[in-house]
C-alpha cells in the first residue's frame, strides 16, 4: 500500500471551518482532479479527529463538516473543498445521497446535512437532490439520478461479515435477500447494473464509532463499538471498504487478544474487485492518505 501521512490538528479544523483550504495547509500539490492515479491505484483518505464525537456518542456537526471538507479536498488534490465539490457534482445533475438508517448505528444526520448542503452549494437545484435509504426505489430523485453519493457507518454484519459501502446499494434491487448467499459474495454485481454503474461520485465510510463484533442478525452492543473518530473517503468503494476492513480486523485482534477473523469473511470486498471489477481491494493498489488524529490508528 502506498501510504502518506499528514496531520491536521483540532485547532486547524476549528480555525479553518467548513471550507478548509487543505491544499495550502498540508502542502498537497494541485494535481488533476482525479482520485484514480494513472498507475491503476485508488486514492483513499482516512481522516480522524479526537473531538468528532461528544461524550454522549453523538457526532459534532462543526467538526464533522470540517473533516468532510478536508478529506474531499485531499482526495481530489485541490486547495479548497468547494472546488472539489464542484468536481463531484454539476449544476445539471440529479443527485441521490444514499444513506443508511439502521437504528443502532445510522449515518449521522449531521453528515447527511453536510453533504446535501455541499451538493446544493455546487449549484444543484434543491428539487434535484435527496437523501434516502429504504425508499430509494420509489424516490423520484433516485429514479432520475445522474449522480450518487454513498455513505454509511461500518459495522460487522451477520450475513456479509461487514456492512460496507458496497452492501449499502442492496436497497437498489427488488429482492435484497437474493444476494445473501455465500456471505453476500455477489454484492459487487449490483454496482454493474445499468441504472447504477458509473454514477457514484463519492463514497464516505463512517468510522466515528464503528462496530467490530456482533452475534446473530441485527446484533448491537456498546461493548463492541469504540470511538475511532474517523471518515474514510474515496471514489472507489472497494478500496474504502478494504481499508475499513483492515481497521476492524486490527481492532478485533486487539480486543480479543488473539487473531479473531471477521466472521463470516467479507468475501464481497475481494469479489467486487476480482469478479466484478468495481474497484481495488489489494493494499498495494490503494494509496492511503492519513489526516488528523493518529492515536491508535490501527492501520
């Protein structure tokens, strides 16, 4: 894995606000606005902040907005987040923002709001932007979407090993249960359907308080979540998920004091690469950029 380390402090976030000029602050070159390098690698930005979650486990909207903008600017290698968002969506786009409403660990509303605000600031009409999860198949914005933004928290999952960005699109199909076989290995095929393929402009894997262990369907316990305070951002959902999986595996090993593989193995991540060609899962094909808080990074 090609790995880069940059540090953005809490003071930097608070001083710079939601339009953080990351390129000038951390010295990123102003290269072409392309998250995929010519060498066939995928750029993934892992950003963390020690104040992203308050004492009650709730996301802090101001810090989360700064993290999002810093990550997007670093991903597209530009000096200002607004420039990156104008590269992600255009005024003529119809934008579906796919969230995740699982009750025990949903996508934070503060993140949903931040993303939608930035889509509108890039010139998209309010009538052509929507945030949805379980109703996307009947949502008129998603039915006409020319661009998709995908975001969800990472957690262990009874059928797929991990609830990932790749799995977040299972609501696009009429029979989600038909993808549960062999640890949901065929999830990547959803991303190649004509109504979806090529439309996803950004993926945000929420790592604020991820769940690293579960027992049975829909299991949740605060014993198995921890404050990681992170976001993983990429154009490539496979690379983002593979990075998140490495962090979850490292946390499991640390917590249990022994090698404790994710169960069942999240086969769908590698299959999305090898079988379905959605993105890159191998570490050597991922350019990982780290920003912010680096304590107990696990990767």
